C-alpha cells in the first residue's frame, strides 16, 4: 500500500478522513511544475511531503529531459521587404513558420523537463513581463526574451530587472525604442513601475515621468532585438525618483527600483496570486516578502511560498489555465507537443482557448481562475481531450485491473481525490481506457485545484 | 498527519473563489429565456461599449480650428480638410461617418471632458474606477454589479460578450453572465452522455469546481432546435490592423459581439444590460492610422447595430454608452503617439437620446501638468442612465450624487 494513501479511510463518525499529503504533493507537482508523468505522483507519495518539497525546490544543474529538446533554428529575418512584393510573401511565410516552431518549442520544454520548476517559473515570468509577438512580430527577439526569462527564472530579481529593461522584445512592445529626451514616451516607465516591480499606488505620476526620462535614448532593431544606447537622445540631467535625485539610466533605474522594499512585497503578492490564490490577498504575516527582500533571490521567494501555510491550505484552489492543462495532459499521456502538432493543430487549439505562449492578451498578462471556466472552454476541453486520449500512451491505466482503474487514474494524474460524482462517472466507463482518460482529464477535480 | 473530513475537504477545495460565481450562458439559454420569458416591450436596454487602452479623445472629437491642437501634436494632428465637422470648433475623426450620421439625426449625445477627480494614469486602475464608479476606491464592485445586487437573482439581467467577466458586472452578491462568442459544437453520441455525468452538480464541489461542472452542463443545454434561429452566420467583422501599442486588453471583434447582441435583443432576451468591448487604444506609437481605424470600427459597429435594432420593435428601447478609461496627453510624444492622459469624450446614442453636446470642451492651454481638465464627472452620466435606463434611484448605486447629464428624452 502507498504510504501516502489510500486517500479515504473510514472514521468513527461515519465521515471520511482525507490524507492531506496527497493534496500537498499534488500542488507541488502541478503548481511548481506542470504535473506528474506516469508513476511520479505515486512514487512521491511513497517518498513523503518533506523530501518531495525539497526536491521540487532544487533543480538539477542539467536537466536530461530538457536536453532532448532540439535547439531552435531562429534567425534574424532582417527588415520587412516591400508590401505585396514576392519577397514579402516569402518573408511572411518564414516568419509564420518560425513563430509556430517557437511556440511549440516552449511547449515541448514544459513537457520535457524532468524537473518542472525552472520551466514553470519561466512561464510565470512570461505572464509577469508580459510581452506579445502580436506586436513585436519578429521571432528572434521573442526567443531571446524567453531565454533571458529562463536564465533568471530562479535567479536574482535585480539582475532580471536589469536585463528586462533593455530587452529588445520588451522595449519594442512598450515603445521604449522611441523614447527620447526631447519627447519621452511613458509606456515602458509606467508599466515597469505598475506591473513589473512596484504595483499600482506605490509611486507617483512624477515618478513615472522621471522613469520615462531615465529610459530615454535606447534604440532597438526590431528584427533581432539588438538594443543600443544613443547618448544624445538620453536625458542626462539628475532626476527625482521615489524621493532620490541622481542621474539615472535604464540599468541604474532597474537596480534602484528592484532594491525598494515595496518591490519584494509586490513580487510576493504576484507569487501568491499565481501559485496560491487569486481571490485572497497575501496575508500580512506571510514570510514571502522578507524571503525575497533579503537577497532579491527569486528561488528564496519560491521556497518561502512552498512552505507558506497558504500553499497547503485546501481552500486555496486554482484553475489550470489552458496551457497548464494541455501541458499536464501531455506529460501524463507521454505526448510531445511538436509531435502532436503533426496530427492536431495544437497552436490553433490553444489560440481558441485564448492562451498561447508568446501572445498574452495585454501587458497585464493572462487572467486567472474563473476566466478559464466558460462554456467555450468546456467544449474545447472535451473535444481535444478525446483527440489527445486517442494519441496518447494509456498503459498507465490500461495495464491496471479494471477494478483498480478509477483510483489508479487519480494516482496517474496526481489528483488528490475524485468527488463521488466523478468517481461514479469513472466507474461506469472504467472498462474503456480511452473514455476513462477523457473523463478524468476533463473532470472538475483535474481542472480545479491541485 | 493533518486530516479533515472528506466533505469539508472537497467543499474547501473550491472555496477560495469569490462568493458569487459568474454564470456562463449559452446562446440557447438566452434564446430559451427569450421564448419563455421575453422582455416586455418598452423596457429600456442599455448596451455598454468599453474601449480598452485609453482612446485619444482629441483625435476622436477634434478641436480642428484650434492652432494649439496642431502645434502640440504636429505628427498626428488632423488638418481642417481631414475631419467631419460638427460645428465651427469641433469635428469627428474622418473614420466616424457612422456616428456623424447619428449626430445629424440628433441621436448622438457627446459629453465633453469626462473624467473624475485626481485622474489615475494606470490602465488597470483607471478602468477599475470607471467600472466601479468609485474614484476613491470605496467600492470594489462594479456599478452594474451593484444594480444586480438590488434585484432578484437572474442570470439573464446583465450579460457580457466574451468569456471573461469585467469588474463592471461584478456585484457584492451577484455577478453578470458571460456569453462566449463563436460557434459551440456540442459533443454528441455516447461521449456526450458520459461527459454529462461529470456536468452534474456535486454537493462536494467548491465554487470553482461547481463552475467547471456548470460550464459543461451549460454546453449540453444547447439545443439545436432553439438555437437554430440564432445560428445565422454573423456578418464578418472587418479585419483589424496590427496595432501599435495595442497592449492594454479588450477584444478585437466588436462588430461580431454587437451582431449577437442585436439578434438576442430582437429575439426578446430578458436582458437589461449588455457589455461589449474593443481593445487596442493604447496608442503610444504610430497612433494616427491605428486610432482612426479603431474609432472608425466603434463608430461603424454601433451605427450598424442601432440600425439593426431599429428594424425590430425594440429600436426605441436601446441606448448605447461608449467610454474609455482615459484620454491621452495633449502633446504628442516622439513616437508619433501619445501617452496616458485624463479626460475624454463619452458617446451616448439611441432613439431615446437628445442629440448634441453636453459639458464643456476642456481648454488646450489651461492644462494640469500637461493634461486636459475634467469638466464633467462620469458619474453624472451614470446617474442619468441609472435613473432613465435602469429605473433605479442613482443614490442606491453611486451613493449620494447630485450631478446629472440630461441626455435622455423625458
């Protein structure tokens, strides 16, 4: 018998007793990664919560699974040829093809990582420094942007901020390349303070104007994201930001803002929102802000979040966003997105769900929770669950004796517990592994919480 | 080992969500309600159009004879011959021929210089202020949500097009419904009946799980028989351009959204408030063409929508309100665009409207830190619409509020 299970044991008051190890381990695998591969949840229950938590927080130096994802041939496509020319048609199709492979590449990485945390945090940061290829268009700067987020995903936030304020994709997206001393463009300065570092209400309008001045003089080449500095366009007089007057450029501004106490607090709030609960605020007594503030270490913040009582609190349920659902299904069914895309229009499907890597809807990133529970999403989930189940490897469930398959499906997918509704639905179809899989991956208990 | 009871566990699993969960409606649900419980004729219907990103009011309602306008934004200003004049001072953007026709028919009210005290330049904060009608943050609920709070629970009363519920429709106790666009293909055969087992409510569900199950059950309620009358293909929305600075949210298919609303109004849907949106107005760079196309899209979509409802017996009942979270700075930036500003024009249209200008046009020379003054508080407009369209005392939703914009025919 599994050390962590069975989930339900009879108790004296005829009510049933729940093993919270199943909940916490499920959350470690689904929220700090993209869900378990076959056997990983059951094995983790054997190992126990404290060891699994430690392992989930400790990525290996090199990830053997990730190493198998082929490098992406992304090149500088150069300037746009004239509209409607033959060259432009070739250019457009090359750009489309490169964009598609970029999007599938990011999904392949999420599915392939043996240790999920780095890719999961990269995905978080992509929604945080939300930048969209719908405006940038050029794949190379978007690739470099993602690579930078990946590099700093668990690193030092100050270093990340320094890199992001002069990132080619971010600069193009927020018009930073057109920001000059004679006429500052506030877009990047404002979103830097509001969405990336401090949070609304923690700076003044004058601070925004000053930040815009500090960020003047940077130019970006759209096709490759190369950023250069032109001193004559930079505002070089001292400026006042958050009460401090000095000369600022992008680098010193990023370091200065990232070191503000409020920045650590804001990051902790975003961690809380995305990994614990979007409906309750970060508690005042939470240790996450201090953990970040000490060294501006992102991994220290993630560690504090994994140990926060809120992380293990059953009330803090969350909905898997479409990409998270798709990737976790691929991991369970041993499917690789780029391979699936030869059979199914993976990117069109995710676009229909309104969530696709490299294309957030706004600089505020993707919505959370209830937003993903519409009638339209239900239809997409059912339709595509069927197609994925037919492509996937179902031996984790078909190899089991029929009577063990319902509990076996919870252990396979990392679901803490099926409700009696879902349990009885699954019992009815357990002799057919495909239908059992479709129902299990569309069930409310797989989609919500864990 | 911590243990809790199974039922409590499962209830708590979803309990973190907001107390009031949004209902997701299918077109069939609304169509069914339209047949069994149609809205009585002569009941006012309010359609709210939200323009996300901060529409440039000065390139929408253009002070085309003011030399300060041209000198402040030489790259993006319109010349005298490039606009649709309304009088000798103000003109509409040349793309707004639809609204110009409504103006000529005296069905368009333009409220000038609309905003609120101490303007906030954040998209997300300023939009929250407009949608909550609460500049000091005393209210976190939406103004339509508070109207819903005061009425009997009814998922048909206020509906948003698109699956994301805006704060506008979120009350303290009740939430408006969401109607996703696009064709819903309902699974059939044995998989359908098996999936319906998962769509049953379970006593163990918390709010989020109940919502997940509910969205599946909504899907299966779609009866082809009832929805067939609404299945006529929607006219295709004109393609939107790749927009510079379109990074502050909103949808991109306003004409399609309004097309669905027109059909459901015509069918008698018992819905008093509809919410639709268009994004892309955050024109920090290369603004002139993009903003003109967007505001032209708003103008065309609304004009077409109003002519659609005019052909039904609901034409006299419908009023459209169009607003954005802020206008933009008077002075252009170096990127042929504009940064976040303050006040802007609000458009209110329909057969019930007394066409013309309301509120004063803000001066281009007397600015507050480079921004236009606010000459009308948006709550004046809301108060008049709450009383005239929602037939509810304005104080119940806005608190004590004296200002009114008398743009509705009595």
